[in-house]
């Protein structure tokens, strides 16, 4: 009983609800890669993003599915290749996203 309860808690602690809905969203490999970038390069200023699910980024308007050129979380990055800009993130003094990290963001957005 204790083992089953423990495993249930572990499983459910890794799930997130999108904006209070009853649908459980499991993180995809693409989102896991992107959230690692976000946690490493964006959380200093955008702390609340640490708790966002993929759906939360979409619902908040930071991501437009399959459209990095319309997703401010992508096009605001200083090394972004598409989108209107401004390209001023991360702020000066903070490490910029490298090509691999930008690609992780791009792959996630295009996977939605």
C-alpha cells in the first residue's frame, strides 16, 4: 500500500494542469528540452515560467503553435532568425541563447 501510494504521488507530481482544466498534460520531449533552456536562461527575470506547462505558454500568448515567427518567447531572443523582434532577450549582462538552445525552442514550438 505504501509503495503504491508513493508511486502514485511521484507520477502525479510530474503532471500539470493547463489553467485549471481537468486535462492532464504530460511534458513532451520537445517541451522538456525547451523548459531546460527556459530554466537556464530566462528564469532569473521570468520566474513564474518555472511552473508553466506547454499549454500555459500558449494560453499566455508567449507561444503560437507551429509559428516561431509569432512566438515572442522565440523571436525576442537576440539570436532568433525569424519574427518581428525586438531581439533584446536575454537582457544585457545575461548569457545569450546559443544555436542549440534556440533550436530546442524552435523544435518545441513547431511540435505544438
